[in-house]
DNA sequence: TGTACATCAGTGAACGCGCGTTCACTGATGTAC
DNA sequence: TGTACATCAGTGAACGCGCGTTCACTGATGTAC
């Protein structure tokens, strides 16, 4: 009985190992081939006949899905563990840690980052199973902001209808302000949508704070994407980490994380 | 003599037309196949034998390069013409026009946008000839900021060493400010790099203003990229244009464009 | 204006590859009695 | 513990496609005298 189970476990373990090896090889090929993943090339590198891979993944797209999920999970875990190491009350520190965790993972895994944050793969529709893993980074940021709101650190901008109205801070401040204090208020459809989103993912977060959080989220990934996709070539060359850190801090200030 | 020239022109014109048609077909195929452009598929749709395409483009990569240049030029032209329609003194209006021009083009040409702003094409190295067309949008933004500086509209944040130091504006303002006024100053390597960039592309623009301009530039394309690559799914659905407009205004305020 | 020659566009066959997926099969490993 | 049967991993051949690029060629169009 016990020996039977052990034997079973050995077979299962070998299976798991081979499954991992297939994914590892496929990921390595992402770097040279992009999302044009080839089952046959994977099999070749495995030293197996191409049809053997079908014992492990029912189709090429399923292998691609597995890779995507793994990448989202790795990125999410990298961000989470970096962020978890920081004192809960230090919201700015948590934001910086999460941000650098994301960027560091992306720099270490550029092809994988391109797979999940790059151009949609033609003909490939990501299934529902990718949604959860994909949400880990955004959940982290949402939690951070919710914590800030709960702690009273993030005050909702109260004056003006939307978040695009305000008075100008003096020169010398790092203000993302409307200099003339005359920007039109947030459009009604946007305000309604933000309220809907807030109700769904972070009920305690006011609309204006949520909008700022989304801005910061986009900026974070925008910088990483530009850096990885070559937009900084002949522009920002020697200070990319500092530049990213600067952007994180600007956004933290905008959101009110400190 | 004249008839000879006319005949010559006819041949040349036919050649130009076919060249354009090849590019048009190739672009249409981008939508379904992504950057995995197939010369044979293009030839098939043209009703020609595949080798005939080599009369027009020496290789698949040259065709891809031609597409990339066309797309950059189209996007640049779209941004430029939208921006050119606005009164020169209206910096905010020019910024908004350029931004919406970019987004509108991207929405109308999602596959083309993915080609130029998406994941790098594996195995393809963009030649020097793409650099000029690629720079049109950024040149436009740079010119806008330089105009603002020249007009005295954009004051360089003067206090503090870098651009991440400042005092907090009161609640209700659209400030991207450091709430505690205690963010560390801009890193030395970043400051030096910004000075180098400014000297190269916009000598009159102070380092801090340039940094803000780059932030705005990244945010603009970050939002468009997220929208086009599906990141807004189940999040921002009904107010994407308003959302983008809001982002543009937040960034304009940050940079000081008005 | 007419003729000889040169240029050019497009053909069709071929080279040497690649791909995903199916299917009947062998042989090893695991299971039940 | 031993034997019969079931499960599973991996093979090898095949189906029916795809691709970029080269090359000798035909026939039409353009050019020079």
C-alpha cells in the first residue's frame, strides 16, 4: 500500500518535473522567438518527439496559457514579497518596494514581461484562469491605497467637483497641479465609472483617490514598458533606475502615499 | 521626348501604386497576424506569385521596415495636424490636441500601434531610417514644452535640489505633491542625464521641467498602450476617452502647460 | 518613324526548411485480486 | 508474493499545411539611334 503510493508519487513527481522542464524550455524560447512559441522546437530541445509534448499539454495554446499564468504569478509574488518586507505603516516604502519589485522582475525577465504586458498575441485569447494571477499586482496597489485611506493618510481632495480642479501650489513644489486652477471638472461618465470601480474593488476609497491610484499604476507600468521596449534608447541611458525611482516618488506624492 | 517621359512616369506610377498596395495588404494582415508578416500571404492576396514581391521589397524585413516608417509617419502627422490647428499660445490646447490625435490614430489603427509601440519583434532590428519618423511625436511634445519655457509660462520649480522636493498644497488641489515635503532630492545621475538630454534636444528647458515633460510623455503613451492592450478590460469600460482626457489634463497641470 | 537593344515585371519551379496535430504502436510502470 | 490487467509515456510516421528566398525564364514596355 505504502509502496504503491510511493511509486505513484514518483510517477507523479516525474510528471511534474517534466511539465516544469517543458515550461522552462518554452520560456527560454520566448526570449529568441517571442510569443511565436513552437511546440516542435520545445520537443526538440527536450530530446523528445513532438507528439510526446501532448502528454503534458493538450495544445500549443494551453502551454502558452500555462506560461502566462506562471509569469503573472512570478511577477505578483516578486512584488508581494518585496512589499511585504516593509513596515505596514510605511506606505511610501511599500509602494517603492512593490514598484522596484515589479521593475526588477521585468528587467530580469524581459521576454516574459513582453508576453504578459506586450502586444496581444494574434489569435490567442487569454482564458479566465489568467485573470486571477494577472490581478495580483493591481490588488497589491489597491490594498496599499485602501490602507492609506483607512489610516487617514490619504485625504480625498475635497474642493472642486472632480480631481482636475484645484489651486496652484507655488513654484518649488512637486505639484501636479493645475497652474491656473481652471481645469474643467471630471467628466460625469468618468466619475460614474470610478464610483462603480471603487464599489467593486475598494469601497472605502473615494473616487478622486482611486483616479490618482490608477494614474500611478499606469505610470509605473508605462515606465517599465518604455524601458524594456527600447523607448529610452538614446534618451535615458545611465540613470534608468534613478529615473524609475523618481517617477515612483512623484506618483506617490500625487496619490498621497507617505 | 515628352511621350517618353510620360511613358516613364506611367511605369513609375504603376510601380508606386503597387508598392503602396503591397504595404496596404501587409498592414491589413498585421491585424490578424501581428508582426508575423508573411510575404507569401501578401503575394497571395495581391494575386501574384510570391517571388514577384521581391521586385518591390528586397526582403521581408525591408517590407516590415517600410510599414514601421509609414506608421510612425502617419501617427506623427496625425498628432502634428491636430496640434497645428490650435492657437500657438494655447499650450494646454495644443497638448490636448496632440494627445487626442495620438490616441485617435492608435484606436483607428490598433495593429499598427502595436507594431510600433508594442513588444519588440523577435529577430528584427529597426534600422536607422526609422529613428526620424519615430521622433515626430516626441519632437512635438518637446517643442510644446520649449514654447512654454520661452513664453515664461513654465516656471522651473526652483526650491529644493531636484524635482521631488516641495511643500504640500492643501487638500482640494490637483497637486502631484509630496505631502510631507520630505522626499529625497533627485539623484545625481538622473540630474546629470537630464542636463545632457536637455542640452541635446531643448537647451532652454530646465532639468526639472524636462523631467516633468518626460513623465507626461510616458503617461500619455502608457494610457494608450494600456487601453489598446486590454488592460482596461473589466475596469474602465465606458469612459475611456474621458479618462484619457483627464490624464492629459493632470499631466498638463503637472508640467505647467496652460 | 522604324528598328535593335536594354530594362523591367511577373512566372513557375525548386531548395530546404518550418509548423500543429492525429494515430496506431510498443514497452514500461502501477494496480487489483 | 504472484499474476493478469490497466494505465501511461514516449515513438515514429503521416497529414496537410506554412514559410523566405533564389533562379532561369518569358514577354511586355521603354530607350537610343
